[in-house]
C-alpha cells in the first residue's frame, strides 16, 4: 500500500479527490489506505482504483512509472469516464478545503484563491482563464518534474519577492537552473534571436508534442470505445455512481479480451 500512496501523491490525487472518484467519504479513504493489501478493499472500489491507474492487478503497482504522459492518461480517464456537461461542478466549502493543513499553508491558499477570484471578475477574460489553466498544468507537471520548482524560485527572485542568494531547494541544482534561465531570458529580451533562427528547434518541439497528443488521443478513443461497449453490454445508457464499479469492471474485461483470428 506504500507504493499506492506514493503513486497517488505523485499524481496529485488528494484524499478528498480520491473520495469523490470512489464515491465514499474521506474517512473511508483513510481506512482503505491503512489496509496492507489492495485485495482487502471492497471489490467495486478495488476495480475502480485499478482502472483509474490503468492496471489490471495490484501486483502491477510497482511497474507504474509516473511521468508526464502517465499523469495525462490518468486525468484523461477521470475526465472521460465521469464527464457530464449537465452536472454542476461541486466546489468544496471552506471547512473541506482547508481541513488538515497548517496555518501558513492556509494563508498561502487563501492568498492564491483571493488573487484568482479578483482576476476572474471578468467572465469573458479568456487570457486570464488560460493563464491560470496553464499554471494548473504546471503544478501538475511538478509532480514528475520537480526541477520546475526552480523556475518558480527564479521568477520570485526576478520579481523582487525573494532575496537573490536565497536557496530553499537543492542549492547546486537551483543555482544551475537559475543561471540557465537568466541566460535564456537575457537572450530573449535582447532581441538577439529571430524566428527564422529558431524555426528548426521549434519544429522539433512541435513534432514531440504532436506525437504525445496522438498517443493520448488514441488512448482516449480506446477508452471511449470500451466505455460504449460496456454500457451496451450491461444495458445502461450512462455511467452513474451506482453502476460505475460494474461499468469499470466490464471495461477491464473488454480491454483484456484477446483478439482471435
């Protein structure tokens, strides 16, 4: 179970979020995670968590490598299987949002929420919306690329919020990253580069991203196909909280079927 806790942490899936996914209380999640074997979980909840993680048996937990692509895959499974445009997004109240964290952490969270709330006053401001959406993606990516926190430190220093020689992370690594960032930003701001000179580098970047998106799309189509087939075979029209475990289990069965010629 230690490995499961590590994976959930690396994915950024909190106890509150996992409780919502599994359809149980947060206390029940703590009870599940205290068990020494995933096989001791209720069958329907075990099936849900295995499908969420994209594996078929608990012994495959140790084979999971949490990288950017894996995080995107898990997020896609959550979105694909539970997306419902007709439902209102459930926003946790303050008691749930701030439960179990320290005073300083609460202050930081409050400051961030208040800042975002102020910027979101204009519902039609898509630039602000996309900026915060990308920031959320940045935070998710930090789970598998921890060096990105050095970028945040660089910005904090460059903006004058933090002392230039303060190193709260790995000093050597942070020093190297900040030096590279400064060189890159100096080159960018100096106007010494041109779009034509960088075209080849950007082309390679685009190709890499498109390849990842194609792989993600392929996986999404596969999941959608399995979901549609599972619903059809079970006689349901949609996934609900009551039938979710049964649908997940049927999807796992469909995906594990061997193709015979």
